[in-house]
C-alpha cells in the first residue's frame, strides 16, 4: 500500500488595498494573504508482489484527487522509473494532473507495508529548512 500522507498547497497571494486621503497627504495600505490548504490521499496497491517485474519505466497510477483547487495523481513504478534503478528500487512520484502554473506544494510520500508492521518515509518537505520547500510544479504533468 502506498500512502501519500499530506499535500499542502499554497494559494496565490491576493493583495487588497484601501486608501484614504486628506487635503495634506494620502495614506494607503495593502495586505497580502497567503492561504494554505491541507489534504491527503491514500493509494492502496492490492497484490503489490504481482506488480514487481512489469518492467522499468512502467507505472501504476492512482485515481486523480483534488487538493487546493488542483488535481493530483500518484505514480508508482514497482521496478523503478529509469534503467539506473536496475529494478532494485521502486520509484514514487506526485504529479500535477490539472492545468496550472507555478503551483507551490509541500508534500510527504510514505510507503506502508501491507502487514502494517512497517512505515517508510520516502520524502517529506515538512520539517525541513524553509529554503528547501515548497516545491513548485510548473505545468500539467510536472512530477516530483
């Protein structure tokens, strides 16, 4: 089973301004508000062992799901995405499935053993230095 723990997107800042004027000077103000939206998606692969051996670069994909007004999907490569993986590693990606430009997202990808005994964090932007997150997906099909 593959569990994509959290997808957090940041909405584009929506500045608002107001002004007032008097005979001697004008005072203006503006505020920028960035909102975040949290969501999660569980992607279960029943019969995982049967998916091994389908070939390098071949994937299993989740249904699409919505978080933050965008559609997302998870791609799981049981034999790895590239020949460098040599079928030794699995590859796991989150992908933007809707149109969008510069969608900023924080996410955590976690693999969970079907027996429930083990949980392996694949990648997380949460808890990292501010400089290393959020990740920007620039177009439909962008993956990380």
